[in-house]
């Protein structure tokens, strides 16, 4: 089977020759540049460059050499802008990470070093900070943190969406992949995470105190995502197999949004976006949704979502057996392969292999499973553990 066939078989809950594998197919299943550098060394891959895939989490773009070594079945078409609003369509330049690692970044990525050794990046009304010796950029100023009315939103948030410039970039990216045998994941960065725009405290308070304003914002945001998808699809067509959307709704112990509010404000907009994607294309839809989202999985299925990621197996009510028994026939689990909070960074090689096997046995029954670690591989994960995880899943027998 080709990688594309293997992935689609998993989504359809059909048999395949092996469990399909993802790393770097989207910004939600990739690897920090530090861990990636160490991984390349461990794999004895000396060619190529380490390129930043997303400047917010400083994730690496997985190269074909690594993809082949780990038998990865996916490739991405990155959105025109990353999570910091940095453009992906303006070429690359050299940049140096705080630990001295030399990488390639977008020419639009221009953080300024501060006296304390941190970096600040000002972009589109936001300010982001990379602490000295830090691993990620943190928001320190949010675009709509002071918004109190719909008028404030319209004044400060640009709902224009994609234009011909973005369409041209997407066409060129699709052209590179038109003959690939990998499963292609597309992303118009349809992120419904209002907390990334208002700030966490303000966003959650607004859901109670300014509900009508938040409904207005989410509806206009969804309108923009639908427009962006139309531009995307007209540019790339059937080169893509899967479309992403994003919204974290859980924490370690449970959902972090009132179910009644979520069903009033968020789920109707998820459903509207997903319905549009499926009406216009043949794409499957994957949702990235962190934490303990057990309570919301029936709602996600009802919205038409085919795949959930990252399947945070260490969160409450997210045990593999429980998820597979209750929802395994209705949704594909993309992730949950090995715990990135404890086992992958701090366990032994055998700890990693053991958990990969145990989770594969549960999740792979009757299909509906794509292996990838729980969310992105963090900066200090030992390369031998990463190699062990992918080696174990690739030799796993049904």
C-alpha cells in the first residue's frame, strides 16, 4: 500500500498492511528544532537544513530524509501564515536559536533581542516573547485583550482573509506534492481558540459576561475560515486529503469550557466550517483538541469531524481502552501513541516501546488509528526514545 492508501484506510476503519505513522504532517504533530537536530544526528543524517515550520512553538519541518528513515506517511501544505502571523511565502534566511543552533527561518521572522537575552516579536497587534534560553514564544500582549464591544472587534481584527497572494503560494505548494504517494494534510489555520486573540482570562470571562460579543466574533471568524478554505481548495484541489481545524477544549482534569456555552457558541461554528469543507471537497476533517475532551467527543462526531488529535491519553477519561470502546467505530484517533509528558521524555527506551505496543494493540483494533506521539515532541526528548517509538510502531503486527 502507499502511504496515502494506508492513511485513508485507517480513517475509513479498514484493514491496511501496517499502522500508518505521522510526524510533521501538521504543526500539531511535529518536533521542536532542538530535538529534531539531535534526532538527525542520531540517525546520521548530515544533509539538508533545519527549517522552522512554525515560529510560535519553534517546530521543525520534517525533511524527506527523516521521513524516510522513520517511515512517515504524511506531508503538509503549511498555511500562508504561521501561528505568530509570520509569512511562509517570502523565502528563508539564517537564524540562530538561543542555544546556538543554526536554523532556517522565514524572512518575515524578525524578533528583537532584549538586554536580558530574551527576544520580542511584534506582529499584527500582538507581542510575543521568547525567554532567555527558552523553547517557545509566549504571548505577552493579545490583539483584542481590551475589546469590550463588537465595534472594537471590527476596528482591530482583520477579517479580510486570503487574497490572490495566498492563493498563488498555495498553488505552488500543491504543485510540489501533486505526485506524492504520501497523505497530504492541508491547513488554513482555522483556529477557533478565542483565548489566543483575547488572552485566556479575558476570553473565558467574555464567554460569561460578554456572550453576545463572543458569538459575534466566532461567527465572523468562521465566515473568514470558510472564505479561506474556498481560496485554498480552488488553489490546491484534490492534492490534499485532510483538512485541519483547531480548538483546545480540555485540560488535564476535564473540559475547560462549560458544555452549555460550548454547544451554544463553538459547536455550531465547527459544524458550519466542517459542513462547508465536505460540501465543496472530498477531504476528511481532523480536529486538534487537547486535554480531557471525553465529554465533547459525541459533539465532535455530530459536527462531522472524522479524526481527533492529539488524543491526550494521560488526561482524565482519556484512557485508550475507554476511548476505543465508546467512540472507536465513529472517529479516527490520530495520536495517543506515546505520552509526551512523561514516558517519551523521561522513560527508558523499553518504557517507550512498551507503551507504544500497548496503545497500538488497543487503538488499532478494527482500524481508525494513526500513530503519532501525544502532540509535538518536546525540545529535550532523547533521540533514542524517538527512534524507539517509531521503530516499534513500524514493526508492530496486527
